[in-house]
C-alpha cells in the first residue's frame, strides 16, 4: 500500500520521532498509546478504558464507572505489561485510574 506525503499515520510517526528527539518522550508515547490503544491492549480494557496522558511514567486512564476503576486498579500490572511490551520499553511505570464524568 502506497502512502501519500499527506498520510496522517506517517505524519504522526514523524511527530513522535521529533518529540522524542527533543527530549519529550512522554508526549510521543502518549500520542502513540492513544493512537494504537486497541492494538496494544487486549481483553476488557481495550474497550472499557481510554488512555488520556502519560506524565512522569504515570499513564492516566479513564473508565466509565467506579466498579471498572476498582477492577482496573487490581489489574494494572497486567495492563502495564501489555503496554510496555508494545512500546518496547518500560516508559509506563504506573497507571492512575479516573472515572469519566460523562460519556466518551
């Protein structure tokens, strides 16, 4: 498949590379996680959680209910493993869970 110079996938990869070179790997990783969440995460969190931001190694993830938040807090180690395996590094060190105040 040929990609045009205006391809958003290629442009976002270039943005990630540029940010990483500028010393802002968290921003680059956030963009990648948000864009590739469904391919990085398997199981229930693929559809029930939404990554928001990665700051200082902490990925803030939003879920729809307090019950989901509790379950994700207990299952955070598995999610961390999946994300870091997909990223090829241990950039995500912990997960903070927040309950959505509205619908996604």
